[in-house]
C-alpha cells in the first residue's frame, strides 16, 4: 500500500513556511491604452518535491475576486487584474499538509502588462533544512512531514501520537544486519507533525493514535528525502453520561459509525471479479463482490482505514482510504495475477525484524503454542492452508465438499471451532482457506484454547486460535 495520503479537504491552517521558492519571469509589457486598463498574469506551478507539475492548485491575486486553478500541465491565467502592487498566492491540499504558504513577493503591475510567473514548491533540500535542525539532519537526511486531523470535525488532532516503525537493512560482507526502529512524534496545535533524521530509503508502517483510538497502519515508502502523509482519526467519543448503563450504550453507538464504502473489483484485464472478500481493518464489516464485481460496506467508522481485498489466484491488495459519514467513498480495485516469487535475503531479514515488531518473536520464545517461521513455511512447500498447518497439534484437517477445511480438536465445549486472526485483525466472514495462500504467509502462531495470548482473546471462548502474519504486513 503505497502511501501518499493527503486529506482531500485540507483546510488553510497556520502558515509554517512562507515563500520558500518562487521564480518569476516577466513577459513582454504591452503599451498602455484606454482599451487595456488591466494586467494579465499567467504562468505555471511546479511541484519541485516530486519533479512534476502542481495540478489543481488554487491561484489567487490580492485584491482580485476571481480565482483560477492550474490544469494538468500546471498552467494558469488570470486576466483583468487591476494595476498596482499585487501578490500571487497558491493553495493546494499538498501544501497545506506540509505547512507551506506559497506566495510571491509584491509584483508591480502596469495597465496592459502581461506577466509570466513560474511558481515552484520548495526543493527537498530547502524544505528539510527549514523543518529539521542541523543535528537531526546529521542523524539522517530524510524527513516525514504530515497533517493529522479528525475525520468529521476536520479539526487538528492536537496531542495525538504518530508512530513510525521501520527496519534498517545493511549487507556487510556475507551477512545481513537488520535493525528495527520505532520513531514517534506529537501532533501540534496546527495538526502537523514531523519525524526528522530518517534514512532516505525508508519502508515501514505509520499509525496515528489518539487515546484508545487510532487510524489503521499505513505503509510508507520514501523514494526521496521528504515524505508527505495525511491521516484522519475518528472524532473523540462524547463525554460519558452520568449513568454507567447509558455510558456503555453511547460508547457502542459512537464507535459503530455511519460511513459508507462502495466499489468494484476487477481482474488485470478489467473484467469484473465476483466472490471477492472485502473487509475494512478495525471494523467487523465484511462483504463479498456480486457477479458484477460490486460491493458495499455500511456503518463504518470514520478516518483513515485499510481495505483488504482478497481472492485466491490474485495478488491481495491492502488500500488506504479515508472514510466520512457525510458522503460515501467509492473505490475501484484492479487485482493482479498472483505470481509467487522467491524471497531475497534482504526481504527475509526485513520479515524477521517485522515479526519481532509485531510480537511474534517474543511469543515464540515464551513457547505457549505452535509456531512457524518464514524458513519453516518455505520448506513445507504447502499448496494450501490445510497442508501448511497439518503438523499443528491443536488443529485438524477435514474434507468438506471436496475442499480441505481446518478445525480444532473436537473436545470440551469448543466443538472444534477455530478463531482466526490475520495481521492483527480478527478474520470474519468466509472460510479463510478460500482466501489465503501459503505463498503470502510470513509466519503462523497456533494456540490451544486455554493458552491463547491476551491480545488474541475475545471474551470467553473455548476455540483454538490461529494467528497469521502476511509478508505484506511484516515487510
């Protein structure tokens, strides 16, 4: 899930940086006449951070009521500009997320004058130098900048914590060294955060946390020295009423949510895919696409969420979306064909560090269950999930309608039930054997009912528990 999330409705906030980069090039000045009492301003806006045009940016001129926006090539034009000292301003959700107010110095305009401007977002070096101290830049040349706000109120999520987890991989001779890192930042009153001193090739996971609530984990891949991200949190729960019973009811209602997600799932050629499992991380809502590949999920909580899209034979997709109660979000997903590839040494090292980060290594060391590491999984050469878990002592495999199914031991009150967890979320809806392949699994934990770790327990249950960590989650 490649991350470049920017709030679609980001508001103009406190100016953090002003006029960091601007290049102006005056055009030909026309001879003033009674027929040309106004000036014309045109030009192009450049996104220096991504070496691209700044599209759909709002361009305004001081003292002029008319606004315009840049086109697909970053071009803009405003005519009928009254003569005098004018300042041109640029607004864009991307700029607001970073905390930049991009504006020109005062430009003196004469009647009939035609001015051409090149408005450039600050360079990577300029932006990092402005936001990070010299000491932070000595630790690492890159930075992650962003905005965190509440999804419904659109207010800044001041005081929330942003957590970045990543693994630094180094190949030294014939050995691979992997070092896990966890960096945190506090969201300011303007809703912004910064994490400086990063290596310039970071691949990791990011989450925003506010009290007992959070966004989903979002994948981060820095391909330059500045990463830009926008996250939205569910709005805080209302203050609990005076009576305990009423407090529980209000809390459950507030957490249920009223956001809607619709969409369609297609194969690589654009043909609709039926019977695809679609689920939203952190919510119990699960559905399957119809014969036209369409789906709808309702009563979802607002904020930045991960949508999991799975069908056997296709590459699974985890896509970050921002949900609000005001209007449905619509998503079109095109799944690629599943092509298993051999893990390189670098990927294996990253997986091992990722498994340590999610607690797999710690729980394996305690030894209360049955564990399969990446090396063990690759050696089994299993063709489906039942064959992969055939050696787990607390599990059983049975045939149902010509397909293998996994059950627990049919003893006690459990009756052979199994509770499944995938990448930290409880699996609901659909037989898991029909949606997950051994090729995409990095590690497995299996526990008898009486030995399930607390983080994988849900109320009172006598079911066996299986926890699956995919390669995508622990990369």
